[in-house]
C-alpha cells in the first residue's frame, strides 16, 4: 500500500489562517486576504488536475472571509441607519 501523498496548496492554508484571523486579531485585513487567497487556491487546485489538495481549507477560508466582510457591511449600515434616524428625529423635533 504505497499511497502517494498529494501536497496541500499553501494558498489554501493561508486562506484558512487569515479567515480565522479575520474573526479574531485582524478583522478587515484578514477577511480580505482570506477571500483573495481562497479564490487563488481554488484556481490553483483546479489547474493541478487532482495533484493537489486543500480545496476544503480554501472554501473554509472563503466562507469565513466573506462572512466577516458581510457582517462588517451590515454593521456599518446599521450604524448609519441608527444614527441617521436619531439625527432625523432630532432635526424634526426642533
């Protein structure tokens, strides 16, 4: 049973690590790097013709990155709507 070990994409590992960092220590930078390297890793794995592993890690990094970006955008929108509403109420009450 001589199974040949396929190498794991370094970009997939980077995507997963930065996807996790995007939720912990580097929120903005980590999420963006996770998305970019996740897409690059998936392309690299597809081009390898089955000679490279790591698609699951790349997808996990992509999901974590896109979720962090989506929640950041939703948070900014909620902030603007909340304080915009308060400003509108204050302007109308005078």
